[in-house]
C-alpha cells in the first residue's frame, strides 16, 4: 500500500503547484494523515486538488514543516 504521495512541487512535472514551492508530501495510511511541508500557499488550489485525489483534505490531522523558509511554510 502506498503511504506517501508528492502533492506539490515547483519543478516536478507530475506535481506542479507554484514555481516557488518546495516538494510537499502527503503521508496517508488510509484512515488519517499529515502533510509534510505546505509550500508557499501560491499554488494552494493545485496542491489541495492533488491531496483530494488521495483523500478528503478535511481528514488530515496536521502538517509538519521541515524548516521556516517560505517555500516550506508559507502555505501553513
């Protein structure tokens, strides 16, 4: 079972959100999950759509931000 998905990136062709975003991941076990990094917030619609392909975004319990840079934490 897959449990980690790339849901945002400034450069990865399969997960483009905003050019300024870092790589953002969804960790989902089928019943609950978290986000790892939230990007800048500039590509929020694309980012939320990518999460929604895996699970209901309302089912997530939180986010982990790897560092305080805007490309990792701006969307929080």
